[in-house]
C-alpha cells in the first residue's frame, strides 16, 4: 500500500515538474530549422553541381529542371580561352556577312571515293544540259581514277589516303570543300560517295538547294553508347558533353558554312586528338560527330538536322543496307523519294525514336535528293529507270 501510494505520488510529482511543458513547443522550431537548412543545402549543391540527367530533375517537381532553375540565379558564364574567342569572332563575322548574289550560281558536287566511280554514266545523264550550273570534284583516296565521261575528266583534286573511322575522313571532306571554294560561283556544296545516286532530275535538286538558306547537316542528340558514350572529357572546355552530337557524314552546305568549316582549327583539333576508335576504350568515329557537333554549337538554327542523302539503317549493323541489282525497282525508288519524315533512333536501351518533318522554307517536302549504298551492278537498272523515277 505504501509502495503504491509512493508510486502515485511520484507520478504526480512528475506531472508538475518545472520545464516539462516547455519541451513539446520547442520541437516544431527545431524541425523547421533543420528542414530549411536541408533545402538550402540542396539548392546550393544544385547550383554548384547542376543535375546531369533528366531523372535527377524530377526529385522535387514533376515539371523537371525548369522549376528548379527558376529559383536559382543564372550560372556564372565560363570565361572563354583566347583560342575560343578568336574562333568565335571569325565564325560570327563569316555568318553575319550577307551571301554574295552570284548571277550564275553553281552547286559543287564533291565525290569522296576510294577509286573508280561506277555511276559516272548515271551522273552524266543527270548533269547533261545544265552546264554552268554545277562543278565536279573528285577525291580518290586509294587509286587514281580513270574517268569515262566528260564531266569527270580532269576533275580530280590532290588526294590522300582515307581510313574508315579515322580523322583522315574529315580531312578529305575539308580538302574537297577547300578546293571547291576556290570557285566563287560555287554557292552550295554537296558531299557524295561512289555509291550515291541522284533521286530527282537536276532542276529539282538545284532549286531545292539554291532557294533555301539552310544547310543540310544531319544532327541529333544520342545519349547511348554510340552517341554521347563516345565523348571524351579531354574535349573540355571547348566541347562539353551536353553539346556532343551525332549524324551521318553526307552533308550539303551553303557557302558560309563551307567557309567556317575550312576556317575551323580549334574544334577540329579536339576531334582529331580525342575522337578516334579505341581511345579510352571507346569507338569514336570523327566523321559521325565533328560536323554535327560543330554546327550545332556555332549555328544551330542554320542547319536542318537531317541529310538530303538517304541511307537505310534498318538492319542495325555497322554499315547501312546495300542495294543489289534485284533490289532496284521503280517501287523502291518511288518509296525513297516520297519519304518526308526524318527518323533517328538512340543507341541506349530505350531505343528512343526521334521523328521530325522535313521542312523546306516552312513547307513539308520529301527529304532526300540522293541515296546510297548501291552496288555497281545496279547501274543498268538505274539508267533504265532514271527518266521515270526522277519525274516523281
């Protein structure tokens, strides 16, 4: 009885102990301070180390990084190196110079080939009757080419060896462009291979290229192993990973872009030194990344982000689908010439399909003027079908 009474007395004493009622009200301010401190720390870290992936952006908001960055002051602008400053001044000067109005403007058709051009007769048929509106340049990297048609005779430039996947491919492209730029009448520059064929008649191609103010450089963002997975941090500070792009090498560029292409040494050097097969355990292919990245950085609004040369990558191999004689039919060529959507597929696990309409001066039109890869054996079928499929 005494012990029970003592227990009740002790409990009663505890209820009236001084300071016991003051602990609970103190909990709320403490937790508020802790919470505010954590949020402040998170914002500071996000500012200094911005999230590199879209998943990280959704930690606090379903609307992603745009909400978070709206709270923060703009990140400090990186100070450009002397080389970058000089390069940008030259590029902007060229891009801001109004194009020269040439009375007899020409298209430079630049053929990058290891040797013979099996479709010379087809190109002769394409060029015939349009003298004065085109120029031809041939870079033969392995053996001296013997030409069979008048438009190709004496049109070889000084050539050097080209190795697939190496910077020598880009060197050959720049060499072709530099030679073509010597003619002031050349206003558009088309890179073609020995396996390329025309899909339309000459006037259609001429008007398509001459009466638009953009260049057709293939370019898209690929987060996968065959895209940004090939990037090397040695390209910093001039080329950041977020700016790294991929695309087909077969371009068609206006004269201003041709000029900045041969004038560039800074960005070219980055890809020459740090984009090569086997470097850092990666297979970086310079001709698939240099031009898309370069033009996306210096003039993103001036390129179409797709190429006017059709290539079929549906087989998902290292090289695109090749066409044999039995493949070349009117239906095949009609299908290619009717395509008006550009499609890219990322190389990551998602295999994201990126589709955009092919726009020409604000109008959706067929994407392709040329196509590859055709085997030499297809020449007879192509010559027979040429007048029919080029009227599509």
